[in-house]
């Protein structure tokens, strides 16, 4: 608690970073989201969200290596911090709770 | 022959993205482009790159605006006001108000106004280190240029006051609001 709710995209980004593990940088995170949700992500939206989550203390980042494939530009790797995991857990719990409620409604209806 | 991303895309991203993220974003786009060029061909890669840049423009500008800080906004506004008002006043003193020195009026209200507008915007850019202010400064100057011409044609009209005020406001808002570095949080 105390870190606010996650929007759907923030939720997806944090989950994707956890899925990508040590290799969580922009392209890889976008690929994870696309492969798991079927939605293509714009790099601009992704970085805006990453920055916002970092500002809220849910993520941290560090510079990686520059490669020729990236035109000599370095990667920025992201890591989910404790509050980020907590926010993910909390949001997951809320979603489950919501779905449980919907399931009950469906059965009784 | 190796495929290259559209050059305009490489210009738009640095202009719109927050300073710290620019390198990583350009690198990601380059990596994605090369991967698609290899897998699907250059045309498909260029299409993807263009789509990414266009779709990223608004969120990147929003991210840049979220970095604004009150102190830097104030500094930007001040710099814009000084450049756009003090510089013309100095020239006015040197040339003399209403001087019939050749193309004085046109140069005064047109070219000079445009130049100081650009300079004011540029000062905002330098202070803010947000390059998104650059196109804004040029836009403001181009909007003002025709107005300056009309003022030159009819210096006795009310246009100078209205135009000057509008321009100063545009310069102050355009250059100043963009002149931020840290966040004025909206969330």
C-alpha cells in the first residue's frame, strides 16, 4: 500500500520486467508485452510509463552496454523494486477479487 | 546495401523525448528497425519505425512536460521576456523611435522581432534542456512574422500593442512553460 494503484499498462510493464529477468530493457519489455497480450506497444508510451514507475520508486534502472546493433547506444535495464512487487501483488489481488465477484454474479444469474 | 531508418524519425525523437531517455529510445528503435529489416525487409522496417515514431510523439512530449519544475519555468519565462523586450528596446534607443532608416520599421517589427523570438525560445531551450521548445520557438516566430509585416505597413494602428503583447505572451508561455527540467507532477 502507499504506492497507489497500477493502471493496466503499468501492471503489464512491471509483469513484463519480471518475466524478462536480467534482460529487461526497452525492446525486450515491449516484446514481452506483445507476446503475452497480443498488443504492440509504442516505445514512447513504454518509456513514459517506465519513467513514471521509476519516479514512484517501483522500478530502478541502470545503464548497460552499447552495441553496434543499437547504433552504438547503450541499453537501459530496469529492475522491479520491493514496492513494485508489492504494487503488483496488490493489483493482482484486486483483480482476483473483482473477478471472484463477477463469477458469483454469473452463477447466481 | 544496409537499410536505414527514416531520417526525420531520428530527428523527432531527440526533439520530443526527455533528455535522459533519448539515447535508450533511439537505441531501441534502431535495434527494432534492424531486426525487422533483417526478418521482413527494409520497407516493412521503415513502416514499423515510422509508426513507432508517430505513436511515440505524444507520450514522449507528455513525459518531457512532466519534467517541468517551477524554478526552471520561471527562469525560462524571465529569459524569454528579457530577450524579447530588452533587446528591441536597446535597438530602439540606438536607431531612434520612428526613425526612417531605410527598412527600419520592417526590420524592426518583422525580422528583428522574429530573430528575438527565436533567440528567446532558444534561451528557453538552453535553460530547459528540453529540445521540444525549439519547434515551439520557431512556430511562435513564424506566427509573429506576418503580424510584424502588418505593423510595418501601418505603424500607427493598434496592432503594435496587440501584436507585441500577444507575441510576448506566446514567447513567455511557449519558451517558459517548456523551460523545465524536473517534474511538476500531475499524478
